[in-house]
C-alpha cells in the first residue's frame, strides 16, 4: 500500500470536497486571545479586537489610541469516533500490527465518521481612535465518510464482496472574505457602536458519493463522487453593541451580531465528478484522483442535470450568517489581572451557524514579567465543552483549546483542537489618556 493511499484513507472525502480549497463550529473565535480565554472576550476586547467582538468598546476611555494586527489566524478541526491522538497511527497504518489495525477500524462508528474544519483569519486589522477596520478570510468545511469507504481505502477492495455501502458520505464547504468597519462613541455614561460587514463569497460547495456499482466480469467496483459549487456570492451584515463601565476595572457589554444580514450566491453552478475504482482503493495516487476531479470541472448553469441535480439540492438555501446575541463582563481586581465571562446565543439559525447554538465561557488573564498568561473554559450548556489557554510574549499571541461536542446527526462525540496565533502592536496611550490595560 502506497503512502498516498495511507493518508487518503481517513480524509479522502474531505480532501475531495475541496481538492483545491477546501461546519467545527464551536465556533472558532477570531483571535488567539479569545481562544485562550474560552471565548470570553466581549467585554475586555480593546483596539482592533473591538471591531471583531463589540464595536461599542471602541468608544471606551481605556481603548488604545491605535492598534494594528497582521495577521490573526485561528483554526479548529475535529473528528467523530477516533481521537486526535489516533491520527498518527492512521497515517502509518501499514506499519502497525494487525491487532492495532483492528482497534483503529473499531473506532470508526458503524454510521461512519465525520471531519470538519473551521479557519478564521483576520489577515489585517487596524484601529485608530474610535474607528476599527478588519479584513478576514473564513473557510468552513465538513465531511461525513461512510465506514465502508474508510475500509475500502484501508484494506483495499475485496472482489468477493458486493455489499459495500457508502452511506452518508457527503460534504459542505463555504469560503468568503469579510470586510468589517466599526465605530464606537460615548453617549452619556455608556458607549454605543456598530460594525458594518461586506461579505464576498468565493466558494459554496456540496459534495456526495453515490453507492457502488459492481462490475462482476472484471471484478471491479466503481464509486462516483460528485461536487456542485457556486463560485461567487456577496452580502452584508450589521453588528450593534453597547458597553458600560459602572466602576473602575469593570466593563459590561452586549452586542447583536448580524442584526441585519443578507447573503446571496450566484445561481450559475459548476460541477466536478470523479469515479473511483478498484485501482484507486488498492493503492491509487491521491494526486491522480485530485487531478481527475479538478480537470472534470464543467459549467452547469442554473438547472443542472443528474447526478449534479441531486447533489445541488439545498445548496443555495439559507446560507447567510446567524443573528447572535452576545453578553459579556470583565473585571480587573488588580493591575495585570483580568477575569472575563461571556454568554452567546443564536437568535436565528442559518446555514453558516455554529455547531453550538449557545455558549457560556469564563476566562482569566494574568500579566507577569515578560509574558501574559491566559486560561479559559466554555460549555454549550448541554454536552459540549472546551478548555484552553494561551500566552502573549511581546507582539506574539498564542492560543489553544481542546473541545468535545456532540455529533448532531447521530450518537457519539466529536473531539478536536483549536489553535490560534497572531502578531499585534498597540500604543500604551489611550483615548482617555490613561495607562493601557495590557
């Protein structure tokens, strides 16, 4: 068995779903500080962070005079069934004992496994005074993989079997740019703010594998994998927020993200199709499959024929951003210490909603000489949980978290990790001419 086949086995369908670009949806926070604090950053966000989390904070007296970030990148991935620690053994599957191979296959649920990816990257963010700007790229992808398909890539095709079932092997992908411009202003004792978003969609994809065909004379098998895509979209969103500092060291705030929102995708679709055969399952090249899939691209128009029509069902329906209520509080009992709490709830679910409809999180940040440390935890107020941490050293921010979340299409849990890093600088001078918080 070739190395390319070994790495194809657990991730074949997900790779095929994008094959040129690619919903973990806990949801992945947009900045490493948020990851390290368990998502509890709404009240303590300052500078460029305010445009991402609560624009009202741009008007607070302790907001820095200016700040800039380039870039901030957060990525999360999870798997259903196997644990992240099992993945190295899946990669070196050929070198394992027969007992370990059976053990690994046993981790794949009978209903199949699932992989997902959530990448959120504010590639550039700038705040000057009460105005903040951020340019972000987002990729959301998810793919379920039938157990028999995993077995086919691991063990090869058994020509004596005609009972392979692909099951629910299907994928979704969305990628878009988000240009956000926020402004905050003090009105009496409170600060109010708004962030306007322009969304530019670059890809919306659905994929599906069809049940096998058996060629008994040639002792072969054929599995069609079909993808349909809209390759452009555009939309807008409006976040509104409020923040209050009732006493020194205490900030409370609330925001409604995408209070008004719209996202429209091009109805002229494109399609790709590749047929996997025994040669692919018995040691085929990933690069060859990828090339065949990519070069099969064709224009489908607004009324695709079969099999593309069945894959396209629901592709363009309700693919906007969810309206989300976010509440937060931050307390600084001493210099360099910060305690944060947050609650998020989707008021309207859409095709780009996170896997967690609700989230409650707590985070602690402590500055010590040379470094700032963070820990945090969050829950979906049901069975999902996340524990993380992070640090800031000079201009470099790092964040990480481990999470578990229930599978929404059947029994079992998803296990995964979030990783985030970023580079940012800000002045210690503030709008209110007081010392910076961190």
